[in-house]
């Protein structure tokens, strides 16, 4: 009886710790005006030209490493820079942040990340799938966000995937989602500022909706492939 109770507690502990962490992050995000700070940063960096692109990507990477939601920056890059500059800026920042998180999990923060993921059956399944299929699984996870982005970057550091394969799969796998949401930000920015005529705004809006719809469709296909690999059980 005691053994069964201890076993249940052991299984619940990682879930409760993760839940507490999420609640804490949400609380901090509500109490500390992170969203306002990010919007102020966007206004400040607007006129910096190419230097601003680099700064934007670096701040984006820092947000990824520090578990700060960067969705405001993703959409904001489209509104600030448009599609063809916004996509590379966001992709560079997200990729750099994901790579730094991965490296930290393999070095300085390994013990802490192991504690975060201990007992998580999905992470164990992910490790087994990567052992069998390598960076293909990383690519599918990037296409189908079944794990929180900032969390899974660290968790990948505990798996057997090689560094170069991880980086390549991460960059390529994030392209569809990045394109879709930067496009959405660009369309929203054009509509809000009146920088385009109504016909162009409608075309951009419909294009953004189509891009998001395609991304969702691709994500569903990737999710199915991940389940077939035994990860999302």
C-alpha cells in the first residue's frame, strides 16, 4: 500500500513541479510588464536599420533562453520590418535561442534540466525516437508544437541528437510557422498604419490566413508522424 502510494507520488511530482513552474511564469508575466517592455523595445529599435535587426534577433534569443514568451516579438517583427526582413530576423533569434538552450542543457544546466524532465514519459519516448531516427524527430517536433518551445529546447539537450543535426533540423522545421506568423504581423501592421490601400490589406490578410492554415495542416501531419514514432503517447 505504502509502496503504491509512493509510486503515485513519484509519478505526480514532475507534473506538479512543471505545473508550479508554469503558474509562476504566468504570474510573473502578469505582474511584471514584460509585454509592455517588449513593445517599448520595438519602438526603440525601429529606426536602427540593419543594427536594429541584429539587436532584435539577440533580444529574441534572450527571451527564448529565459522562458519569456516571444510571440509579441514574432508578430512585431512582421509589423516593423515586413515579411522578407522579419522572417530572417525571427528565425535567427529563435534558432540562436534554441541552440543556446540546447548547449546549456548539455553543460552548465544539465543537472537542473534533468530534474525538470525526470519521470516525464514523453521525454523518455522522445529520446528513444531520436536514438532510432535522429534529427528527423527534431524536425517533426519543430513543425508540430506538441511541446512548449522554450522547454523542449532544453529537453533536447538531454537526448542523443548531435549538435549540427539539431541546429539544421531546428532552423528548417521552424520556417513554416515563422513565415506564417510574421506574415500575420505584417498584414496587421499594414492594416493598423494605413500604409497600404484597402485592396492590398485584404490580399495580405487573406494571405496571412492561408499561411496560418497551411502551417496548421503541416503541423497536424507532423503530429501524426510523431505519434507513429511513439513520442506523443
